[in-house]
């Protein structure tokens, strides 16, 4: 089974930046799309960004476009989420996950398509 571990969260002031890291083991990392998701208490988990297996295509939630960048290093089995110009509305627990399919052309923003999840890393943005 896959193991997924996020890191890099923390407390940051508005307009600041953070880079989250996601280290994956126990699966064919280079054959799977990756996704970053976030969840606020009382709300549903929502997709932030995804990236295809080779890193050639990405997708983002609307509020992340222009501010966040997802990337990956397949030689290191690590995915990243660079978050710039952070806003208080970005405060959430952030999760990384592996897609369950190797047969997609584009990555998916549907949480149900992902099968291996990390424990999360907390991001808090102060006004």
C-alpha cells in the first residue's frame, strides 16, 4: 500500500507564502496523478490542484489560479504545492493524495478518484 506524508504547513501572515511537500512511497509514483486538497471544519473537502503523472498537465480550483503552483519530482517521489499571496480564506488542513488510475489523460479534481491520502498539514493564514 502507498504511504503519503505531507509537510510544510504552518502559520503565516496574509500575502505570505508556503511550500507544501508530499512524500510518497509504496506505489508507482511516476505512473499516477497527484492531487492537493483542503478541508475546513464543517465543510466538504475540496480539490486545490492536481498534476498528471509526468507533470505535463495541471488543474486548479478557481481561487488558486495565479497564486498556487503544483509540481512534482518523480526521481524523489515528491509532489509540491507552492502557495503565494496567501489569504485568510486559505486556512485549512491540506491533504495530498494519489490518483487510483494510470489511464487518465488529464488529472482529476474529484476527491473520490484518489485512493491514498496523507494525514494532512495545517495551514493558518492570519489577517
